[in-house]
């Protein structure tokens, strides 16, 4: 049985009538329109003139590799490509399983590396980019071919992706193995930014969920500990936590344990992010009606089963949009590690500007990395919205 | 014989509850003691003893900008206080301008003018996705330090000087009769409020807007009279100018440092985008039926806005707005990246000089916690006061 909906007739206006209705309907709107036109004109003229005639973009061109991977040794860059190819394989199969119907999204994601290959990169890099794209397509067809049996395989793949990547990047200090060690002091640029972001997301997630559950616990000790932690961390700026991690983490540990600077920053980011994540998850938990708890108890599930099987899946589903925007914030906040002396995208920008031949090009460099952060941040929010609709989140 | 069945203690929920908490408490406490022991041992090795008394030592560093008198012979405590005031100063200025810009953007986002609506939308989309720190660095290194030298400074309206040493704006210097002037203004204010209340009782038709206007005009009149009739001028408007000495310098008015300008500009432009979104959501949360019902009751546009829309929208707007204000205060700590002497920057200098990292970081955190806790106390009070009364 289908209901037929009669749509109201669409009003199609002639261009002139549209202009009159939308821009010049009252004297006040006319005034606003002219003011806006003037504003757009002056701003865009100033920006365009600077971008195309005054700015010296060769600083970006000459240092592109630094911006992307920092001081990572050139002969070891294949490791990063392997990681990306693995990621593409996983994304391809994940899309094939959960978002079968949105072919457009999949094609768009497969085309992105190919489009990037059109940019003036070196031939070897273009070759790798094509490889990434092909790997995504391969993942899609593999997953469609095997069908639902691929799921456990995919879960394992997602589970081991980050640890494998970290091992691959850092290599082994033991020289008998072929992978030589690349110290974290050489990780930099976009690579470090993304590692800190992904590491922050992966590790703060379970911690945040535990804190959210702890905050709603009926055991006072657990509850007040969680409240105390969450409010304490949310009350102070991230930079103080990063400073504390840099200066005090080595103090907290026994004398013989040394802790890497990147790891210290990562711990700081995780501890900070977990508190905010806990509040978002709590929002989701509060939206679950009491009936769900009662029904679950009536079915004879114990507290752990109720939380794990009934409450959390629903609460997290509700919290996803908030979590995504928090993760975007986390990505933007990783730039703060430059203040404590790491060479992430912003830190690399500082070193680039310290080179004698590029002194005085602050506008170009900071505009460039601003746009970089902007694209990632906007891309994350755009992609998450697409994926949410593709996998039918929010629909039952 | 019926054996009395008892639940073993490890399945008794009443006992388990305490058992779990005891285990948890022990775990937390143990971890805390372990970390503290390590820390104390580590500090002893470095020859540092914990304690707050080092704050009385002589700071012996200079601070770029200060609101209260400070010299390098003052104590660390004084320096810390200067930092707190600087943090508050930049935060308050940023909050005021971000609110104004944010409200304009939020309202413009709902304009029926196509161009205005989409311009505002573009602004919100673009500025929310910047990384604040990079944005601040751009404003500092790319804009405010790139302004011309003092000799070639850009001058706006003959009053505002834009140079790479700071931005100079006109200010006023209070004269001898300034306190008398303030008393006059206060008296005028009391008088005008009393008068307007009287007017309202007499002529019921006067609405609040007219009353506000009346009070404002009365105050303006009093200020005008005071300025011209007092024996000496209550204040002098101090215009900035460039000195004629060999080394050119800016004098007069108030000179805002490039660090302050960059931090405030970045915070305002960035936070305004979030505030705009909040304001838009607040206005949209008032359902269309409310407007229509208000029209049907015969209220005019102004009354609809004042009595129906704003009270309902405010309930939605105020909580996230406060958290944005708090974000401004916390984000002002990024001033360290561009050298603005806020409380965090000064504490990191104190750490470098005295080596008391643990105590100084604890002090900074406590300072920020005081700001946030007082804000959340206000929030709770406000929410309780404005809770929607439901049937």
C-alpha cells in the first residue's frame, strides 16, 4: 500500500522576478544587497590579487614533502604508501558491505587518489596513488564476491590496521630484520598530525565510554571519581594538559622508564579527549528510555549484558554526530603539539620559515597549512554525513 | 528440618556494592600513591622540593603588557597576577566582540535576503573549520607583524594608527573633576529611571522601548551638560600621534600590542562562527506556530520578538553561549604561541626560571578551574531560574 502525495505546484520565477523577491523586495534589503556586493567585491579582489600576483608559492612547492611527512627518510616512504593501500582496501570492502547502495560515494572515494595523481607529483608518487585507488576497488569487489563471510576478516583488518601501521612506521631497532628503525623524532608534518588524531580517537574512545558509564554508575565512589575527572579536564585548556604530559609524565614514571616525546603528547591528547567524549556519550545514554533497562532486566540479562548488548549500541548510535564533530575538533587541536616542540604540520611550518631562503613568507606558509587543516576538517564532516546517510544511520 | 538458605556474600548485591567500590578506591588510591612516590623520588634526584614558597621569589623578567604596575623586581606572585589580568582582559574584549559579530551572523543567516543569507552561511562554514592555533599564527605573523613601520603607518579616520609595533586608538584621560562627573551621571541615571517609572504609571501607552530611549536621552543630556559646565573638563580625549624625535614612536591614546590584536582578532573571528550557529539554532527552535499565534493575538513585530521569540530563544541560546565564552577564556592560553603574556605564558616563564614545574602547572590549572567552575555555577543557577514551567 503506497500513499500518494500531491506536491504543491512549484513556482518557477523569471530571473528578474527572483531578483526582485530575494534581493530587492524592500528598501532595507536593497541596501543590504548593495552593501554585501561591495563587501564581496573588496574582499575577493584583495584575496585574488594576493593569491595570484603577490604571494610566492614556491615555498610550498619546494617543501611539500616536509609538509606531508616531515623528516621521514625518503627511501622509507614506501611504508607510508603500504599503510595507505591497506587503508584503501579496508575502506573499499567496508563500503561494499555497509553502503552497497551508494555507488556514488564509493566511486568518488576511488577517484580522489586518481585526481590527486594529476597534480604535479613525481612519477613514483603517482604510481603509488594509482595503487591506492586500485586497492580500494579491489577491496570493494573482494567483499562483494565473498559476501557476508568477509565480515570477521574485515573486523580483524580494522583492528590491526593502526598497530600494524605504527610498527611499520617505527621499524625495529634490531638490525637483523629488514625494517630499519625510524625514530619518532623523524615523524612529522601531516603524517604526525594524522597519527596523533587517529591514535587519539582510537584510545580515547574506550576510555571516554568507561568514564560516561562511570558517571551514571550508582556506586558513589566510581561516580564521583568520573565526575571529578571529567570536570577537571574539561575545566582546563588542552595546552596545560600537554605541558603537564611533557614535563610531568617522565616524573610520574619510575626512573628507569623513558617515554618518547610523541608518546607523551599522544597520552595528553587521549586523556583530554576522553573527558569530552564521555560527555557526548553521556548525552547518548540519557536519551535511552528507562523501559530499555527494565525490559532488559526482565529478560534476565545482567548489568554487563544490559550495558553491552542493549544500552551502548543505541546510545552510541545517537551520539555519533556529536562524536564526529568532537573528533574533528581533536584533529584541529593536535596542532597544539607544535607549542611543546613536536614537528606536526604546524611545527614543520615553523621550521620551513626558519630556512634562510624562505624568511618573511609567513603569510604563504600559514595560509597553506590553514587550508590544509580546513580541507581535512571539512572533508571529515562531509564524509561522515555521507557515510551516515549511506549506512542508514538514524533510520530503523 | 528446613535449612535456612543464605546467599553467599560474593553473590549478595548489598555486600558486592561496597566490595566493588572498595576495590575501585584501592586501585585509584594505589595508582595515585605510586605516581606520587615516583614524582617525589624524581624531584629529590633533581634537588627540587615541592612547595609554594618559591612564588615569593623575585621574578626578574619583563612582561610585555600589564594592567597593574609591575617591574622585574616584583615577586612571582605579582607576575602571576599580571598574567591572570591579561587573560581576563583579552577574554572579555573577545567575548564582547564575538557576541556582537556572532549575533549579526546568526540573524543574517536567517535573513530573507538571498545574498546576505548565503554570505553568512559561507562565513560560518569557512571559519568553523580552521584550526584556531594556525589561524592565530596567521593573524600574528602574517598580518599584524606585517603592518608598516611607524613612519609609514596606515591611518584610519585620522585617529587609528596601524603599525607593526601595535595599533593605537584614541582614549580618554580622566581630569580633576572626573569623579564629580561620575556622580552627576549616577544621579541623572537614578532620576531618569524614577521619572520614566512615573511616566509609565501616568501614561500606560508608553512601551519599554520608548522608556529605554527616554532614559538614554536623559543620560546623554546630563553628560553633555556636565562636560561643558564643570569648572575643568572631566576628561580629555587623548589622540595618538607620531613623535617628532629622531627615532619615531607612537604616543598618546592606547597602544594595543600586535600580540593582543592578533589573539583578540583570531578568537573573535573564530568564536563568532560558533556563536552564529548557536543563535541561528536558538531562533529556529521557536516554532512557527508561536509567531502565528502571536500575530493572531494582535501583537506587533516588536512585541512578538520581545515577548514571544526572545524569551524562548534565550533558553536555548544561553547554555551553549556560556560554554563558548568559557572556550574563549581557555583558548586565550594559545597566546603563548604568539607571545601574549597571559597567565599560561607567564607561568611557563616561571617554570623555566624556577624549575618548579609541578606547582606552577597546578596553579595555572587551579586558575582555569576557578573560571570554569564559577561559570558552571552560574549556568546551573540560570537553568534553575529559567526552567520551562510545564504542566
